[in-house]
C-alpha cells in the first residue's frame, strides 16, 4: 500500500525584530495531514498570521482545521458568515482560509493553493481616545470587529488605522491595541489535509502573504521573514484516505 504520511519537516521564519523571533513550523501529523505551528521568543507575541501554501504536481488541499483558540478571527470569513449579534462559531464555512475571490489570494480548498488568514480575537475595551470605535458606542467590541471585517483589504477608509492605504493585519493589530486573550509562546495553528490521484509526492511552497500583512506582532510591527522555497511531501490517494478515515471511525466506536 502506498505510504500515507507527510515527510517530516521544519519551516523556519525568523522575524527581524529586537523583541524576539517567530518560527513557523510544519510537521507530519499522519494520514496525509500537514500541521502548521509557531514558536516565539521575546517580549512581543504575534497576533496575526497570513500565509500562502502552494502545492505542485496536481496535489490539492481538501480540508483545513484550526487548532489555535487564540487565533480564531478570520477576517473575510467573519464578514461573510458571522453575525456579530448572534455569532455561530461552529459554522462550517468559518475557516482560516481566505474567502473565494479575495484579492491576492490563492484558489482555496479543492485547489493546489490556499491563503491562510487568522488572528487573535478581540477582548472588548472602552474606547478612550481610540479611532477603532467604528460604531461610536463608547466600547470596542464584536460589532467593531464585524465592521473591520467589512473593510478588510479595502483601499483606505475608517479601518485603515495606520494610514497606509490598505486595511490588513497591521491595522488589525492597532485595532486590538493589546486587548486579546493571552497568547502562548508556541503552539499549533492548523491542520491541512492533502489529496492526490496518481501522485507519489508534491512540493509545498510556504510564503508570507504580505498583502495581508504577513506575520504581525502585537505592536503592529512587521518583521523580515525567511522561509524555504519548497518542501517535499508524500500525499495519499483519495481512496486510501477514505480507508484511513473509515478505520479511524471504527477505532473510535470500539473505544466507546
């Protein structure tokens, strides 16, 4: 039977800042899954990640699962699928991948490339001398997060808090203004499921999506990231993947 594993790998992204480094990791999670994580040192922590992941040789991404509770704000998906008055965080369309058709984004699930956009969720705070109180109600909360998502990637406007003419994660870090749940120094971000038909292996290219801000620290600074050009991975055929999933279901029933 064809080998069903991803080649173990490490991807290093060194953020050039006096406050420490951020390292992006990618490892074999078994069953054709690619685990993406991070490690950081120093006094400032990352609050947002924007990554492009591209496969070669016809392999595709079939699913993505977020693993990072602190990073559960996905701007374009929030705009399209979350009602701030009654949010359903279990909505199956609320994923850490860019919505289809967004500018400077790869094709998404079902294609060979995905754009990841995920950031820390806001903790509400009083709007003292803040430009982030978009609805002018005196408190910066989920409703303002919703307005930010409606302005995501627009050319300027009320959410362009750094005044550079584009609303991205650097503006979102200014919007948070330090009001977010504690972020661990290291952890997992997400799992990506890879599929391939008649493919022994593929190369995965991982890069920063700088249009969205790349990796942004809590002070809204953007560091210099160094990523490998490509990583070789072994992918399962869809039929083999189905057998693995079926075996997993049977194992859970046996334990139950």
